[in-house]
């Protein structure tokens, strides 16, 4: 293999720890879900690593193994969970409170879930205004907080006999911050940690601790977190894969399925109005304008980049795109979204598409957490490090090398992911050209 020492992954031996900042709706649905699957109570629907398959070789070869049979992923039986939260509820209590999974289903998993208690969190109310809790670390400065998180990781690894660990951020969305000078170089970033600079968010502290320990890190929220040059260079130096940002679920998942289709058929779009009601704790956090701003930026860029209005001004130059999220407690985690899409076709004749998605946010997010944890672990065993763009498939706002255009089209993202797996395992990449089949036909004449 040629790309900077990337090699065929070594086998996944021993236990894999999955550490999660934020044991709320997504994290508890993920952990309870894996435990339910392990007990044979349910299927891991929505997880590409568990239920997806991948074509290998030519279509005529008929080789279509399951992804988990093709690449050496950690098995679900080898996963161990831990995490941090500002509340003291164990995972059973937190899952009950989140009201995503049925209480009777959770009851059957009570012993496993109760044993997972949150470690005390790195938290700053300046970054998340609408919640507060007692389970928070105290230290002289932000570097000391990072050291405490590193101690937590070491202890967790030792107590649970883990061979490897990955971290997936599932905590609340932090307020919007722009990258600035202290986020550029690792030296300046570390000095800012020692100075407790207010421009370093809690999620950056977890990410720094994770990368310092060589623990792969994925960011499920739209916060900057590891999407800053200082942490990208740390991840490269320490041979650690990173990926982000913002799990692609719900309305944005639909957008990246529908928009590439409209674009592919050169249909015009004059407007796309998206609105949501959401009643969980995430919705409450996003009710604060500064936290919503972070989410809005993440959600808005998707259509811009799929339609590329600068290249196609006649089709998309006038497109009006608006995204709204309203906190509406009665719905809990069962979000409802409406999209009104004004499109136009041949000779400019207008048409409309309405999408009303009654989705379950955490049900869509949980399999993403699983896949990211397993794929990041795989990446590390293949010597991959730094930004893992092939995992864009899972994110609303994929992290890419600075200056590189994002790829939001879910079908292209899937091709990239599958070709990366083929590449790692020494299989031919698939271009979908397919002319060779017809050549064979001509030769047989
Ligand atoms: N549910 C989805 O479909 C979805 C999709 C994309 C992104 N996300 C993001 O994933 C994250 C989790 O979503 P959720 O629905 O589980 O939210 P949630 O509010 O139920 O859970 C978040 C948890 O994080 C905790 N927390 C906040 N700050 C923390 C910190 N600094 N350290 C440790 N814990 C902290 C909170 O106490 C809460 O328990 C949010 O940022 C959300 O925006 C969710």
C-alpha cells in the first residue's frame, strides 16, 4: 500500500472500550441497543457495519459479503462502555429519562446499564447555557482538566481490561465559536489550556486528552472540537484517526438523499424551507440562540455544497434556504420535520415536494455511534491517522482537509467508504464503468 504507511488492518483482538462524553438520549440508546442486540432481543437496524453488505470484484463474481465478514471489526461481545456526564444518573436511569426506548425493554437490560455510571464531566456553562448539573470536575486550569480526563481514560482501560479505546462525543451542542490564533498550532493551544483561555471549549479538552493518549475521536455534535489545525496536527503526530462533525440523522439525512437526485437530473430548486419540532434535552439546549447558531451553520451548508449554485446559477442561483428548529417538549425525542421544496423543470415549470418526516432522532443516531466507533478502531489498526474523510457518510458537516470541498452527497460518500474498505483489504476499487462486461460479449461473437 502506498498512502503513508496505511496497511491491511491487524486483527481486532481483545476488548474495545467506547468512551462517550455525554450520556444522554443518543448515547444511552446506543449502549442499550448494543446490549439488546448482544442478548438477541433486537436487530442492529441502520448499522452498516452490522447489517450492510459490500460488493467485491465484478458483478458476475457474485461476491457480496456482509461488511463485518469482510473487514476485521471488533465484535459486539468485545465492546465495553463508559462515559462522562454533568448528571449523576447511571445509564439505566438516563435511558429511562430520555424516553427513547420502552421502559420494559430497558428493564430487561437493567443490570448491564445500571453498572455504567458517568465519570465527572468537564463542563462550562458559558458553552451550554440551558442545562446545569452537579457531576463536574474542578481543577486549577484547563490543562489540569485535560490531565484528569487522561487519568479517567487510563483507569477505564485498566479496570475493564481494554486492549484499545475510542471516544465519541455525544454531549450537548456547544455555542458557536470561530477558529482563532490559539487554535492553529499545538504549542499555542497547550499554552491556552494552561491559561484557561475562554476560547477553549470543554469538547476541545476531551478531544485533546483523547488524542494525547492516541485514542481515536469522533465528534457527533456540530461544535468545532477537533476541527482545528492544532488538534489535526496532534492527531497526525500521534497516529490517531479523527472524524466529525454532527451525526447525519433526520432532516439532513433526507436532504442528502433527495438533493443529489434533483441535482443529478438537472432539476432547478428555487426554495427549500425546513422546520422541525423537537422536545428532548438536545432541543432545550438548541433553544438558546448561540447554541442554535452552531447547528444552523452545520445544517445550512449541505444544500449549498450539493447544488453548487455558483456553477449552476440558472438552476440554484436564486435558491432560498431556511432551517428552523423549535423546542416543543410534548414530542420528546420523536422529532417531526417538514420540508417544503419548490423545484422547477423543463422550461421552468414549477413543482413542489413536501416531506413530513416523523423521525426518532436517537434511533437514527445510535447505529452511527456504533459504526463510527468500529470504523475508527479499524482505521487505527490500519495505521490511518488524522482526518478520516471516508467517514463523511455519517456526518452533516464532514471534516475535510482545509481548503478541500466537502462531499455531502450520501451516495458518493458511500462509494468513498466502500472503496476505502476495499483498498484496505487489497480488493479492486469499483469505478462502476462496466464496459468490460460488454467487451466480453463482443469477444464471444
Ligand atoms: N439525536 C440525533 O439525531 C443527533 C443528530 C446529530 C447530532 N446530535 C448531537 O448529539 C449530541 C447528543 O444528542 P442527545 O439527543 O443525546 O442530547 P442529550 O441532551 O440527550 O444528551 C447530551 C448529554 O450531554 C451532557 N453534557 C453536556 N455537556 C457535557 C460535557 N461538557 N461533558 C459531559 N456531558 C455533557 C448532558 O448533560 C446530556 O446528558 C447533541 O450535541 C446533538 O446535537 C444528535
